[in-house]
C-alpha cells in the first residue's frame, strides 16, 4: 500500500510525527503537498462536503480511508508498520502517550502564540514572554518528568523497554525541537532528564531515521512551525 | 463490568465527556473521587511507578485496564456501550471528531488562561480579553462551522445521521458550556449553527441524559472548570 500524507509543505509541524513513523518503518509513501499542485489537492479534500473531510492537516490517505488528527493517524499506522503492539491494551497505552505528547505540542505552540494563532507573534511578544517563562517553570518539568519516569520504570532505552514505538519517535522530535527553540533553557534542563536524552540519541542512530534526517525530505526547523527560535523567549 | 471513573470531584471539566457517555449508555460506573477518600486514591494511581500511570485525570479503570486521556477513554468505551461503531474505519472517524472537539476544549480553556494554567485568571485578565476576542472572531466559526457542515452533510440530526455517538454528546456539552460561559456571544452566534443547536436539543431530550442532567450526579457549571463565566470576556 502506498500511503499519501497530506501536510503543509514548508514546515515540520504536526506532520513530522507522522513522517518520522513512515520513515522509520520504511513505508511506501508520498508527501503529497510537497510536489506539483499538492497543496491545492489538500485544500480540496478538506472542503469536501460528503464523506469524512478532515478539519485540518495532517491527514493520511490509506486506500479509500482518509484519517485526520496526528495521533489518530499514528493509532491506525502503528500496528500496521510495526511501531505499536496489535493487542488492544498496549495499543491504547501507546496512543495515550501520544495524546499526552500532543498536549505538550499544543503548549509548545502557545509559547509564541498565547493570544491566538490568527495574530502575529510580533503583536503578542510580552504575553509570549510570560507564557514561555511559565512553560519552563511549570510545564516542561511536569511533562518531561513524566516521560523520564516511564523510561526509567520500563528499564529503557525506550518508553516501553527495548522495543521502539511511534511515541518514542515523537519524543525524539520534542527534544530536537526544544533544542532548536530554547537552546539556553535546554542546556540547563537536559541533565534532569537523562533517560529522555538517551532515548533521543538512540532514535537518532536508528538507520532509517538517520538517513531521513540527512535527506532533503527532512524540512529544516524554521520560524513558521511549532518550534520557533525567538531568543527573547529563551532567557 | 463496573467501570471506575477517576476525575476531579468538583468540576465538569474533561471528565464530563466521559460521564455523559457512561450516563447515556446506562453503564454501571462509580465516580470514584466523589466519595470517601477517592481523590487520594486517584492521586496514588498517578504516582504509581510501575505499569501505566496516567499523566492526569480523567482516567477510567475497566477491570485491570487503566486508560487515560479523555478521547482515548471514549475510543475504548464507545463500541462497548453502543456509542460508536465497532468497524475500524467509522470508529476512527468518530475518534477523529472527538480529537477535534478536544482541540476546541483546549482553546476554550485558554480563553481564561492564555498565559498558563499555573497563574491565576486575575493575573492574566488583559491577555484573556484579547484571547477571548480572537476566539470568537476566528476560532468558534471555524470549529463550530465544521461540525455544522458535517451534520448537514449526514442529514442529521446527529454527526453521522440518525445514530447517536459519543461525539454528539460532547458537542451537546460544548453548546451547554459556551452558553454558560459566553451568553452574549452565543445569543448572536447560535443562529449561524442551526444544525448544532438542533443536535444539542435532541441530546438534551434523550431519556438517560435528561435524567442525568436533573440529578445530583451532574455537577453545576462553576468558575473552576473549563467553561467559566467572566462577563468581561463576553462583551
């Protein structure tokens, strides 16, 4: 099966969690919006009056099925590409972890857009400074501390022990993104989450991920995505 | 099977989407934290070092399984209690709708807490005013317009036509909550989403829901939950 991924072509964004899973699995896929009239095609699918139009990218076309919401895509893909268990209980557990990561991603986004996504960052800088401070004070320790404990309890190197799952790939992306957006904060914080950093390093060395990161398929971080490097937010 | 729901005992919050599903289904459940030492029991389960500790309430205990994240709980419960199809494609579709509702719930919460959950509302009032304005200007029309179109396309009265699913119950709660928090805005906005209002009214009349809403099990809205009535945000 050739999967079709639909996501904005110039950012990693939420699509990246799906890209990482497809790449790690060596799945046959096309990143539709990155070629030809792909963005137009993507917009058209969201405007469809019938069927099951997704609310927003990313979405995945798998045969006739169109699946929206990042975590839902991974729920579908995971067991099919060997990145999640097939049995219900552990499959729901991995999904639960991914939904918690999705909550963290929302909060990361809001550090630069606390007053709303339709306003420019430049018009909400003071609010962004307060939100970013609170994010590092209260939220990062809570979220990353949770994942750090889980890796410790499983024995590592991954969330569930020795077998990698798609939520591990997403945590890799979280660490990469936080390093890009908040290098000063991360320099101080990383020593508090050694298990997470070890997980990150382990994922980075997986052959398919390594090849992906070195390829042109990996869009570089930039200041249009979820993770943005605004030095004033990183003091 | 007697389900055990774990959620904060004094607010509707995110637990309410699960409560509505359990009530509609007439399921056998206990709302653990609302009696005896329930809150202490709930906190202990989150601190568990082994197994699969949830990040935050709500979570559901079903036999030996402990399931966290609101949408994940409903994904599990839905087909078991007749509130979602059993087949994979329509089951993922209902879950996708629920995840989109969860995104809306996050944005509703952020209207009164744009700078972070660990700060008081009173310390972020100017930011809350801007966020609430942007929410009504850009976000409510986008989210509710999407669900309005889906009901229209299905023929109604529910999201998927004549059969109710748990996402319909959640949309009922969204309308109830927005009416509580933003009565002025809703007075003007409701005429734009007649399908959604009809869905709300239909859910409210379902016998199990009606009985639940009239019972003491339904916690009244208050200003500690997701939906808060701050008149200054409703101008």
